[in-house]
C-alpha cells in the first residue's frame, strides 16, 4: 500500500507529503489532513487556517492549537 499523507508544515510554510508507514522526514510543526490529493489537502488547509503560511501568520489561539497538535504527535512517537 502506498498511501500518501498530506500535511501542512507551519515551520517550513509548505505542503509536505509523507508515505504512510514511513517516519515523517520533517519533525517540525505540521498538521495532517485527511485528503487523497494535493488539491484536497490545500483546500482543507485553507478551510481550517486560511492563507496562513507560517506559524506567525496565524492568530494566537490558532498558533497554540497547531503547536499542541504537533506536540501531541511528537509525544506519541
Ligand atoms: Zn516541515
């Protein structure tokens, strides 16, 4: 199975793709989306976080939310 996971990385300000099952090569602050295409992932990111590219583009409460999601994931590894 070659499932691609799409995530938005607020540290690099870019969409990353990881292969399911692989250890993500980026360990920075990223949020995964349930999407099967890049366009879908970008649409989901836009719906949730608007045009924000980097962490500092987000309002303070969203920054905290994103950091908490990323930290929760790191803690699970
Ligand atoms: Zn990254």
